[in-house]
């Protein structure tokens, strides 16, 4: 099953400049932020982003690469792995900052990076699957998650309290089924 973000893979394969510009606009800032938050510089971020795109482009050139998850989650994972490898390499050598003090990257930072990225990937999967629900389910669930009581939700949606509770359970079950049915779900456990 193709993901609608397959167009980014196709753009890399066929050097589609308008879509590639959109790709840079949509995703380079997130990668830059991730690298800057984890002991990197803007130059590091640019290098990691470019290397990741080249790697994905080589994979796309085979012609049989099919994206089954959001491109952003895939790109962030590729960049994260590249940056972790770089941090490990620097850890073995020690990281020198311009003030000539040496900083070592602790294992806790690697765990933090992984935890943040895993949480973000799960959030993206959840949001993607939430969009697959019908509008009524999305509205009901969002109202519930906003802290509204089931009584308030029933009144807001002009339905009975009993039906609102039943519908909430059905919508949650459908959302859980969609999330667990996603190919990305097992990778995010």
C-alpha cells in the first residue's frame, strides 16, 4: 500500500524541483532543530539532511522503493540514525567546542534522542490514523480529549448521553484498529 507521501520519493527519483523545494521547506527546519538540540551545529544539520536525502535518493533510484509511512517520520528516522552515528564517532574522539573545552556525549543523550523521536513518530502515526476516521468520530474524540465530559459532548453534538458513550467507544476501537493495522506500528512499539 502506497503512502500519499510517496510523491517525495518520486521527486527524489525524478529530480522534480518544485516538490524537492517543498520537501526542503517542510522538513529541513525540523532536522535542523533536532540536530541543534543534540549538540550539533547548523552545518552539521545541513550535512545530515543532505546525506539522508542522498541515501533515500539512492534507494529510490532502484525503482522499487515504496513508502508505507509518512515521509517526515521516515526522514527523521534516517537523519536521527545518521546523527547518532556521528555523535558516537565524536564521543570516541571527544567533542571539542570553540572554547577548547572537551565535552563527552553521554549515553543518556542517546536515550533521550531515541525517546523523543519515538514519541514524535508515534504522534505522527496517531494523527495520520485519526484523519482516517469520519468527521463525527474525530469531533467526538477531540471534544473528549479536550477535557469535556460525556454529558457536555452529548449536548454539544445534540445526541443522547448513552449514544455519545457508545459512539466514543466505537470511534476509539476504530482508531486503535487503524493504528495497530499500520505497517509502522510494530516498528514503534
